[in-house]
């Protein structure tokens, strides 16, 4: 089975949608942001502050490629993954890429701007759309998860 890869801007519900899809389809779930933090032993904001953006992007790249090496998984890819053509190519080869376009929604309080979101915020929605096979807008976490399941079924790729 192909991977289900979720991309989107910070505070875009990638992890929540990914967990819902993985639970419904009984697939393993990988959150590359969480993978970075586990690998580094500290939060991404601290990595950025102490080591800078290039170091953080390198850690993100390692984790994105590791996740892309899986099969039959749901992957929530960090917001900055679209900055790397190589990482996006690996993720696209591994599965179907869904852009969760939450640009029209107000982010939760306190998440209007995250300390590590500078690069991805500058990209804008167009970059994410260019990297995606499918763009989904609006909807609740569960509605988005159901739509992703339907798309995978239509692709003939379900567990």
C-alpha cells in the first residue's frame, strides 16, 4: 500500500488528521516533527534557537526521508518539507501527497505564528499546492480524514 503523506502550513492539523486516518485504516502513523524532536531530544523551537534553521532543516530532511522509506503508513510531514525538492520527491515516490489547506481558517490561540515557521509561512499556499497530488480545504479533522480514506479507495489503494 502507498503511504498517505500530509503536508501543510503550521497549525494546519496535519498530525490530528494523520492520527485519525491512521486509526481508521489501522496503519502506522509517523509525525516527522515528533521524529525530529525525539532524534534531537529537544523541541524544534529550541533546535532552531540553538542551532539555526539550516540545522533544523537537515534534521527534518533525515526524518522525512526515513518516513518515506516506510510502506503503508500515514505520514505527517513537517511544514518545511516543501523547501526540499529531494524530500518531496522521496515522499511523492512513497505515496499520495495531500495538502491540508487550512489558510482560510483562523489558527488556534497562541499558534498564529510559531517560532520555527518563518520559512514555511513565506512560501505561501501555492508552493504547497504545487507539491501535492490532492489539495483539501476546510472541513473538520474527521471530515478531512474521511475524504482522504475515500480518495485512497478511489485510487484502489486501501488496506
